[in-house]
């Protein structure tokens, strides 16, 4: 696309820049009714979000005395996690961690949101505090973005919205495959906690080897071939492994309720446990989906950060259906995983196209 008619403008020249503020919490009249959204960074996501509601609200009185934002303002987090973007679809106000742009009539608010989103790394770079990054209103207002005529803005928004919608549909398809896998588990085995099919029941410690994670610093190696796994995924690589392929990983501390299965030998960190199934009794896929259905929070022993103990995990009762039936379930899960992998490849390709389109128009 030719850019001869595009102008480079500062954010202060494409709209009114407003920094939010917090109504006094000591005055009950500010919070005695939920009349207007009071937007904070917790309402944002990593993508451009439309704000229809919020975690916190203020009264009509507080709103009238606040820095009001009309619908379709562009909200940007500027303290801490800098550069998250939202567009309000209801009148609202924000706290002081957010700078907002009320766009002028010749600016499409979604185009402006995409423009600022493309500058996230730059916004983070110019933040001026080493511990808690802060992007002040002056520096934010001076950020420059390319501005084409309004019809071109609208065409760009339409193109990018279509790509993001495609990605959302692909991600929804992934979720549907996850739901299919879970429903297949319940269809074949019933409720594993109630054991309404009357399967033989053993203790987890009798049918699994439970491995404690260990400190990753002892084995971290940039040239290592074994992934270092925590409850959140890969955290580095090691030259040793603790758990074999098909181990089910759960969090020991912090995140404790999101089990997953690994497809290679791994090292696990000291905030995780590994469940290795006794193959003569358990298929690892059955074990994984049993763990997904079990509420590990009920075994939490800590007040602040959720924590689990091996001694408690060993006592978990687990039904043991016939191994042949478990194997049939594993075959179905493998087919679902193959389909999920194709969808993930499509998502990656769509993201590449989004990145290319953003770069084409904004850089």
C-alpha cells in the first residue's frame, strides 16, 4: 500500500490524552453504587480488548467528578506491564496506571489501538523507571504513529479484524477438541471421583511412582537436550532428566491444578511433581485425564501459596478400569491430539500473517 498521503503524528495530535485517577476510597459516596466501570490494569489482556464491564465500579457521583472517557477511547497501561491496550464500549474512567486517548473525529479508534499496539516494545523501552516501569503522560503523548486518511484506516482495521477473528475461531476449535477429549473420558469411564461404574480402586501411590522436582540451577545447560519443565511449561534445558516420556506433571506449589503429559524425557523443577504410571495397571493418558478431573486444591496445605505434599498425593483413590479400555481411550486421545496439532500449525500461520500485516502498515 502506498503511503504518500500518510502523516506522522504524535499521540497528542490524534486525540486528547487523559491520565486516570482514583476517587478517594475514604469517601463512601464514591463507591456506594456500581454505576460506571472503573478500569484498572487487571481488566486488560495481552491482546486488544473491548471493555464492556470491569472488575471494579464507582458511583455516578464519583464518575461526574472523575476524568470521564467517552465510548471508543483507547486505553493504554503505562505503569508496570506497559503497553496493554483496550477500547471502552461503555462510558468509564480509569485509575492512574492508565493513559487514555480520546480520538479526534478523523481517527478510527480501532486503527489507533492497532497503531499503539504496534509500538508496545518502544513504549516499554522509553519507560523511565528501572524497578517498576513508568511511562509518563508527556513521553506517552510524544510517541509518533503513521496516520493515513480515514477510509484507509477503516480498510486496515477491517483487514486486521478479519485476521484476528480467524485466529479466535482457530483457538475456539482447539478448546472444542479439549472439550471432546474430556467428554470422551467421562463417556468411557464415568465420573472418576464418584466411580459410578464400580471400577477397582487403588491408591495413587500403589499405581504410580511420584517424583519430586529438583532445583533447576544444578542442571541448567544451554546445550542441554532435556527440557526443564514446571507447571507452566518449558523453563530451560538440562543435560540430565528426572522423568521419562509420558510422565504426568502437576504443580507442587503455586499452580497446582493444571496437569499435563510430556512426550519426551524431562527434568522437573522443585515446584512440580511427576506421576509415572505403572504400565501394567495404568495408561498414562488415562492417568492424565483422571488428574485433570481431580481437584488438587482440596489437598492444599498452605494459607497463602497453594502447596501439595507427596504423602497426600499417594493416598488419592484412583479407579482402575480394564487396561484394554484405557488403551482404546488413549488411541482416541492420540487422534484428537493429531487434529489439535494441525490447528496449532494453522494458528501459527495466522499469527505470522498478522505480524506481517502489522509490520506492513505500522513500521
